[in-house]
C-alpha cells in the first residue's frame, strides 16, 4: 500500500475525511461563489502603521491591534494609539508589537519585537513591567502568548518558553536548560488538560502534564514550527516555515493532506504563521504571502484560498497574514501587511458575484450589471456594458462569457427573453438569438426596429414585446409582422412615453408598461392602452411618474417609482394608489427595482440599500451592512428570482444574490454590551475598571467626556447612539451619524446622576441596547448655600447700581443709535437690491442665469395652465465648443460664449427671455408664439450666430449653434419640457449640427419648419 493511500485511510478513520456522500445533504448552488467580504482598518483609518502583526479582543469587548508602529485599541468608532515614548515610563517599550493576549478585567499582555512583554492595566491606563522578567524583559522578542487557563499565560520568546503567574504578576521559565527550546521558541499551545506544546527551529515539542521537560514529538520532517492549535475534534494543527501544514490525529499519528503540503499551490512553501478555530469543523490558517486558507473538515477536506484581489475592494487587504482572531460575534480578523481586515466568515444570506472573484471561472466579465434573467433551467443571464453577456451556470459552478459584436459591441445589454424552445433573446441594438448550450448567436430579423437600443423585452403568448427609447414594438412570432406604438401628446389612450423602461405580464391578460411618464395597461391583441400617472390634485393617483419595476401580486399592483413604492388596488375599472416612502421606513424613495419573493414579500432596491415590505401590514425593514449588504448602488429594474427562491439584484458592484428566507430567519448573535472606551476629565484620561460591577464615575463636573461604544464590528457606522443624564437632560441627546459616541458635560452641579446610554442597531433584526453608569459629581465651593446667599446679595446690589448707571448712559445713546439704525437700514436695502440683481444674472454674458430661467418657466407654465394655451422653449448649444477651448484656450472660449450670447439676445423679440443655462448652453423662453414661429426665430438666431466669425484676442473663430425646440401645455412641468428640448437638441447634433430641430411631440409642417 502506498504512503498516499495509507494517509488517506488514516484520515478516513480519524474523521478528517468522513463519509464523502450524505444522502440528506443538499448541495449549495452558490458554494462556488460564496466568499467573505472584508472591511479593512489601515493607516488612513488611524492605525499607527499599515503593517499589522497581532489582533485580540479584550474581555471588555474592545479590539487591540498590534502594528510595526505602535499598538491601537479600537471600539468600532475610534482608534486609541499607544506608542513608545523615550524616557517615559508606563508606555509600550517598543513600537513593533508581535503578540497579544487578553486577560480578565480588560487587561492585555503585549509582546514586542525587542522590548519584551508588558501588561496593560485599564485601571491605570498604562503598561506595567512584569516581575522576574528574565527571558521576556527588554531586549527579548515575544513570539507567541497563550492562556494558561487560570488568568495567566504561557509565553514563547527568543529565549525559550515561560509562564506568567497572574496572581503574583511574575514570570518564570518552563523550558529547562538543555532543552531544544531553551534557545528560543516560535509558538506555544496549551491543551485543556494542561499539556503544553511548543514549536521552534527543531520541530514540535510537548511537555505532558506533570512532566518537567519538553520532549520532541515524533513527526515527519516538518522543519521549523510557527503555529500550533487544536480543533474541536481533538486534532492538533501544526504550521511550519516551509513544509506546509501537518495534522496530529487523536491517536498521535501526524499526517499531511496533499492540499496542505508545502509544495501545494495553496501554500507554495510559505510560512504558516497562525491558526484560528472556527465552528462547524472550519480551521483558518494565516500564511506569510499566500493569504488565508479556509480548511473545512466536515463532509470531506476542502481547502479554499482567500487572497487579496486588487480589483475587488472587498477582498483580504494583504496576503501576508501574521495573526488571525475570531471575536465574540464570530467575525474573523486578519492582521495583514496593509491593514487589519475583518469579515463574517460564513456569509449565508447575501453574496455578491463581481468581476474579481478568487477563482476567475466564477467572475463576471464586468462589475456593472444592467440586465438579468433566469431561464427555465435556472441559469442566470447577466447583461453588461459593451455588448457583454454572462451566463451563470450554478449546476456546473462556472460563468460562461459571450461578447456581441457589430452594432451591439458598445451597447448595454438590458433586456432578455426566452422562447419556448429555450432560445435566449438578448436586446442590444436590435435583438440577438442565443443558443443557451453553445452560446452561438444570430440576429433576429427586425428591419422595423433597425439599430435602436432595446431596454426592455417580454415574450407573452405568441408575441414578442420590445421596449426602446422610441416606442414599443410588438412582433407576432407566428407571422413575423411587427407593429409599432408611440406616444401621442394629449392622448391618454396611447403609450404614456416613448421610453419603455419595463414590460411585465398582467394578471388576467395583457401587460403593464413602465415609462418616465407613468404606467400603461396594454392589450397586445387589440392595441389598446390605459394610462395611469401622477395627478397632484388626486392623492390616490400614482405618487410619481418616473417608474421602473412593476409587480402584479394577487389583487395588488406594486410599482417602483422615484416617489417610493406605490401599491395599487383595483376599484371598478380604475386603480387607486398609495405610497410607501422613506417616512415609513423605506431605504430610499428613488426605487431602482422591486422584486417579490416566494413568500409574497416585496424587496425594493434604491440608492441607499434594500428594503423588505410585508404586504399584510406594509411594515418595512431595511437591509443593512451587518446583514451582509455589500453594495447600495443598484441598476433600474434589474432583478430576478431563481427557481430556488433566491433574489438577484444588479448594480455597479456586480450581481447580488439575496436569500430571503435565510436572511429573515437568521438569528442575530448574542448582543454585545455597551462599553465605556475612555473617560476624560478636564482633558486628562481617567483610569477605570471597564468590567467592575459598580460602574460609578467620580468627577468634579467641570469638563467630562465619556466615550462609549457597542463592541459590534459588523457595521459600526450604521449604529445610532444617544445618551441622557437622568435628572439633568430633559430628553435624549442624539449622536450625529459618523460622529464617535461621546457624552459631554460641562459644569455639572454637584450630586449623583444616572447616565443612560443607548445604541440602536439597524437591519432586518433591529435591536436597541441600553446601558447605565452612575456619575457622582463633587459639590463645588460655590454650590454651598452660605456662599450662594452671599453671592446673591452682592449680585443684587451690583445689579441695582448698574441699572442706575446704565439708565443714564442709555438715554444719551438712544438718539444717536436711532440715527445710525436709520442710515444702516437705507444702506442695507440698497445692498439687498444689488444682490438680488446679481443672483439672477450670469456674470460672463450679462444674461439671466439658470435660476432665473427656471423661475420664468414656472411662471410661463402657470400662465399656460390658466389660459389653456402652451409655452415654448428652445435650447441652443455652441457646436464643437470643446475644440475651441482646446485650440485657443478658455479665455477665448469665454469671449466666444459672450459674443454668441450677444448675437442671440439681439436676434430675438423684446418679449422673449434669454438665459445662459449652463456652460455653452443658451435657453430661450418664447412669449405667445407658435411652434412654427419659434422654429423660424431659432433659425434667425442660428443664422445670426453663423453669419460672421467671432474675433477674440485677435483670433477669428467661426461659430455655429444647434438648437432643440419643445412646446408643451401647462400640464407638462418645466423639467419635462427642458428634457424634450434637450432630446431635440441631440437630434440636431446627430443630424450634422448648425441647425434647429423641433421636438417630435409637436405636429408641424416640414415646409413651415424650413
């Protein structure tokens, strides 16, 4: 039998590789994509040095981070830095921190590179040397510190192994003279029964309970040993300098799985520096150059590498890992060469697929997702920019890539549909048919569509509905005929707007269509439209016209708008809506997508995250970063649901997978307590015992600052704090977001108070954590009743004298003051008048500015509403203005703008209003004019500008302008009218520039336009 087979048999017998197949186990389709998302503290966050070397959580919940430049204490909001100060006692003896160990009552043992070991005492807020420090004193290197199970510690240094007796605060050697470890040790580990292991240059050694000396452990050639840990199954894990990781089984046999060998690509002969033992048989190993290894031992040995990826901001900060630590909430901390990273090591409910996954086979081609669809075989089709399409095949654990060419090459792929035969339809510039097995592509013949960008698509019955920026196209799949539908101004029985953002099937037949001007119910069989949009006078109308996602669920209709999530109810032949907004807990009113899960809950993405709505009571919860949310920028209406009920949302951070049942069913970890991290009185730090039963602070009340925090590091920036001093504060004092939680009081009256502290934890499992501290303020001398009575008498007499004197003086000054006030009032009125003129004028051209133009547009709209008429605006833009700036400089460019503005102002009627709208854009508001006359006037303006070159600084510059003219009734807002004028302007630009174009919405004779 070969050695490999023998090792495998041993693993099977010992439990490292138990039964590989479990009939009851259900494969996790996302296992290949589940990777931790790290947050990192580095030099920019306040660490004394970016290279971190040790991490531990003290008994009061604070995190201690050792670096090459000092020691830092972190409470989730603030970093307190401790550095060596030459000539000063009570500080760290060396800035290079190598090892840390938490002791009871907030104390910490600190091992340094050349300064030995000291103990931090929170009651004195200082570092104390340890008695009998030979071997761990100044000049020694402390490599490892572990608990002795009795509030003391075992220490591995470059002079051997030592024991720290906490009761007597003394150190004593453990390795006797002649031991191989007497010359130095790299690692030390204590078992629960008192057995002591140590590693050094010559391998692994053990001292059994009751023994005096260390003896070598029989192992293969493992070389130098740097890390030792025992897992929950009783296996001893051994990390070496270049030979990889070895495992001592319960029977004493030492083996090495192939994946953990030094020559394995996962280790590459790098030093294994540290271990952390996680739940469910997971062992974490930190290496010196290849990141962190996640070693799963349940259900078979599985090793995954977790490394830094430059293109992935949520990856491990660096690949050199000196220490690992699992805090009380289960978060994994890693000390790397470029910061301290921490993460939820087992993300179950939310994961993100991006363009820089640890395994390239699992990466998307781009991190910005603009379209998504799940096909009948549960494969996920992802649309991205530049004609890129990815197919996520969970069954095979890979992502397949396809890049469309031709007209589609520069297009965002936003829309997908699936035919009954499984063919995938993708919308680019036109529609492409894709074979899902071979990814072979060919164009769907649609000459009526041309190369218009496709932004939405739905196949229903035998029809294919295609949404574009220029209307809706309906293709009969049986006959191949295509019919086009467009918006007809003033006709609510037509398409609400030509930009068809989304198309979804409606209950009872037909479809719903989302546009920027409301929604339509459309019957493709007869071509009939019904329009629903916002009516300011009707509170039951759609809350906002810009719509995206539409979900038909039961008798309700859910619509994502830029005014919140609208819930619609059918009343007769009409629909009535009400909105769920930020005021009711929604993360953001600008809703990007709405998706229903299998339980009927609605999930809404927006600019500030994700919300979940319970349709029964319309209660809202917001998903937070502590729930696993890694992004808060989502693409409009990009969502889908898999066959297994997982929700998919696309955005600028990739494809987010949200598992609703797991997210809502997940039980939060034990609530950490509110901790006092620092107390200052009159600018001086006051020592205190953070874990004392009697949490009482004694102060003089002059200037006291009490810093507090919740020792929860998942997303500390999301926690909201407030405090209240009972008997002094009338109400709670809220801490502003992004400000460290600190209770501040100045000149408190003497007495005994109760300081109440509160932390509000957001997320789908919101909680409120409270704490209280007694505050005893000493009575000041002036607070004694005798002193107060004397002072009161003196004050009364003084006030009486001052009043008498002041009465005389005030009479003399009253008249002079009245004269001054009158003069200043006149000057102020004149100044205000000048400021009003300046606020409404563009300083370069002397024209009205954008603010003034918006006000004039609002007034014109009000006039149109009252009269039943219309108002007209033209948007003019200097052609190729950037070339003028690039060729002649910005000074010449400014002179050109000024000259063009002068010619335009001289070419319009006196009743028309001209304004510089921004940059090289000039807006004209026409008064009492028809669209044809406005086009003629714009043509006159264009001709005046182009007639003669503009001379600026001796340079003759020939300038032309392009214009877009739009007309609307009073029902149309100025913003919509300007948007339509902009669209017409773009058409003029695309048509060759130096021309004016009238918006499509107006019916104008072409000959009249000329």
